[in-house]
C-alpha cells in the first residue's frame, strides 16, 4: 500500500484563539490517537494535506512530528460547511507488526458482457474495508467484471484476495450492470418491428388465398 510522508509540528496551546491563529497561517489542527500511547496534538500545512484528502487513493501516513516518525491512518476529516477548507483531522496510530484495518479503493478490470450488450456499469462501492498485515495491503482491489452480464452484480461476499480479509458486509454491492433507457427503447422498437413484419407476412398469406375456388369433389 502506498505511503505518504507528512511533516508536522507539535502544538501545546488548545485555546480557540490559538486554533484560529493556526488556520490563519494556513495550518490545520490535528490529533493522533493510538493504543498504549498518549494522544498527540499537532498541526500540518493545509497544502501538504491536499494529496491525502483530495484523492481516490488510500495511504499509510508516515507522520513526522518534530523529527519523530509514526505510522498512522487518516480516521476522520472535518470541513468548513461553506468553504473548501480543512478544519480538523484525526489520525490513528498503527503498529507495523499487527494487522491493519483500512479502506482500499476498488478498480474494475475488463469489459463486461453486459456493457457490450448495451448496458451500463454502475459502481456502488468505490472502497472496501479490509484487514491485513501492513506488507500485504495492496494499493487497490482489482475486480474482474469480464463475465458480468446484464442485470448481474458483484457483492463483497463474491470477492476474495490472498492474505486479506474483507470486513465490508458480504451483501454490500460493489458494482452492477443495468439496461439504460436508450437500450430499453431500442429493444422495444426492435421487438415491435419484428412483430410488425410477422403480422404483415400473415396478412399476405391470407390475401394470396382469396378468389381460389375450392377443389371439386367426386360424387358417388
């Protein structure tokens, strides 16, 4: 799994005035939580956080706070309700020797049968929650959709990956192929055209028998 290095500065002043001053300086107040470790308060430049926040990828964060490094995951982000501004971030520290639970992006591979027949692919889950050792975490979860037909779907329970446990509920849909309105209209028009041709052929057959005298039968 990809790693992203972030440089931070420890903070000791937690007053509202201090937080406002940090934001005026273009920095984001953050907190690192972890088992058997003290909660760590720090701040990071908002520009340095953008590759972590505004991306479809998931990262293991190598957090450097005043020269001390710690591996962690982004847990929660708080944004301004009106402005595109990061207000606060929570991180969770991780132990590289223990399994990690994290969201991994889903990447669909192949051209499905259903799409080639006129359907549309819908991605319903762009990430899955998984658990694995740090060295076994992939950058993405590749899902083969080649055999996915019209009206068919793939759920989390249909997938399996080496050295990785899927924690997302098995019934959660990952993707599905559905008929588009245009495809339904085309199919209906084609069906009506075929029915019209059959009726026309039947009428021609009836017209061909008109005026034909019945065969004479011999009387005894």
